[in-house]
């Protein structure tokens, strides 16, 4: 999701792969779709500069040069690409100039300002040391092609690139203490788990321990996953970590972690206890049993019904197209899951209660949320392996009040990535969220924050608190619901516009 033309409507970039040379059948590039503001999109890929062939995998959006236009980084197997937004629907490949190719099996990516200097840095996760030449066939019959599990390959270290401010980046992976060739990383979640004002980094690993990198405030990180309790399952085993997200699902003001895992491993929900420790609440929260039979790639928090509590979405799909041959109860295509937050740390599986669109079985991979029709509630976009993308419109989630917040940094990075925003109600309840890049599985949801404010009430006003990445604190009182406000660092609310709460209910 990227509002590449700054018209206030979310546009879409699809990351694509390409054919192998030995059986090439056509040219496939990334796809850029412009939001027509009427519920439809237009393919504007041709001539955009994004029409480049690559073995694409993931993406992350951020304004790395603070020029007011969001740029996009696309990870790929054959060298990743940084596309600089020139405006007027044009992008240029700035990879070579920036020095951020990150050669290898690049997967996830996230923009964040790890040293709080006001410029976005870039972290790129890597999977395994694989190539066509080193590919192994692990088929059971020796005939049907079957890819091996990650254990058959060595891991590959991720990369951290420091923004020098002149359009170029420096690879500081080793210097920062992030070089780790044992990792087999897919999902990335940004968070400040110890609430010290410095961005930390969570990385979900496949068949290897997850990693939680604590920011030491001096350009280095300390790996803290084991001591924090997020490295393994409760049984002490690494899982097949894929998509990941961080969010305050229980109203504690602290960011907890959500991770998608393999079949029979269930979703992982680690609650942030506030003491540097996390507790796996998957079973007691009610999400473990319903997700046990699913293989979850994308997983994230979002408030689909705008009641002020973060819900959970999971996009699922197996990795083996013939899995049902050996496991008849497991399918290649799987339906998605939606868990409604009922409060007090408990979730209800409502996947069967929100219409047939969500229950359609697909080989789900990437997924993200956005309000594509600007009606106040959050919609879903899901991609599939070997299948079409699916845009799911949220109907009547906007029957509750909401507030949409866009951040513009001045001393901090222009997007305000890393800004912590909280909304306080007159009844004492509080919701908090952080502007973030990355998360889910190799995907990017929209950057503006949407806060659910619960049932409509005449005269309702809220207070908005924000802590900018460079430490400045601001409070805005008397904010009315059902609008989008733009907060500019040091200036408070600089613009606002009402959200038209359109109902899609069929009578």
C-alpha cells in the first residue's frame, strides 16, 4: 500500500516474480494500480519505472530522502531494488546509487530510524543460501518435484543499511551486531518493546529461533529473544515463523507480538509483560486451537469493527501442492482466519460470521490492510501463490466511530515511522499504535493509523498524544471522531477532513 501521488487515497503495488529462464513464457513485472477514488483502480505500471523484471518477494514503503514522496523497496532473489519516487507517477531505480541491493535470498524489509537521526534506515531479512545450482529435490517418489525444508540449506544473514543522507547508504550489519548466518528470516516487526524511545527489531525465523534485537542507543543491537521468551514455543522448540506484527491488543500501552507458523504449530501471540519479558498467550487467548490446522503466512493486528480493540487476521496456504496426498485432512488452498478481540485478552474466531468472501480457500501469501474507499473502516488485500489477488471490502465496520491519523515528521523522518500515537477517551480508555513499515508477510499495509472509537455518541471528543521518533511529545485535545487528521511535528493538527461513513449493507 502506497499513496504514491499524495492524493489521500491508497494505491497498490503488487510484487511479482518471473519465469525461470529454461521455460520462459512471458514478461512479468511489478504492477502499480492507481486508486480512482470511486472504488476502482487503474493499472498505471507501464512507464512508471516499476515495470522491471525480477524474482520479486517482498516490499516496504518509506520516504527515505524526506522529500515528501513515499519510495518503495522491493526484495528479490536476484538482487533487490530501491525505487525512488520522482512524482507524477514516475519512479527511478536508485539501487546502485544507494548501495542497497542486498544480494542473496532477500525476503522481508522494513524502513526505520534506528539511530534517531531523522533519516530512515533499512533492514532487509534473508532466508537461506539457495540457488538454481544448489537446489535439492526432496520428492518422495523421485519424480514429482518437491522443494526441501529449510533444514536442507544454510541460513543467510540479513542486512542493515544506514542512511547517510545523500541518497546513499552504508552497510552496517556487522558493526551493528546483526550479522547472523544462522537465521532463516521471513517476517519483520518494528517495535519499542522496552519503551525507551529507540526502535527495536523482531525477526521471525523459519525452523530457527526467532530474534529480538534490542537497540543499545549507540548504533548496535543486542539479541534478546531467549531472555525475553520469544525465541521458541512453550515446548522449547523453534517454529516455522513467517509473517509477524506488533501491536497493543490488550490496552496495556505496550506492543505485543503476533507470528504466523506452520501447520500444527498455531499462531503465536506473545504478550508484552512490561518487564522485558513476553508470555505466550496463544492457548489462553483462544487463537491456538482454531489456527492449528492452518499454515499461516501473513498475520497482523487491525481493528476491523472499530470497537477500539485490535483484532487478528491470518492469511493461510500450504507450501506443498500435493500435501493432501500424504495428509488428506490438510489442503493446499486454505481459508483465511479472523479473530475478534473480545477484551480481557480473549479472541473469538469469527471467520464464519463475516461473509463467504473471507472463507474462500486460497493459497494465501502476502496480505495487508487499507481503507481503499476512504469510508472509515479497514479493508483487506490478499495475494495468492499462482492465483489472483483478492480485495475484500469491509462492509459496515464503520458503524462505530473512528479516527484516522496521518503523521508528518519535521525533525523526525518525514513519514513519522516510529511515532507512537495514543487516543484517550473521556471514559478513561486508551488505544495506542505506532506508525510502521513492514510487518505481515513480506507486505506493507497503509501508513496512516486508524483508531476505532466504539459506539457513536453525541458530543464525543478524544485526546490524541504523540511521541515523535526524536522524542518530542505533543497533546491535542478536543478532537472530534470520524475524520482524518494530519499531525505535523511541532505544529499539531495541520489539516483535517471528515470521513464519509458509507454503509454497504444490502437490504
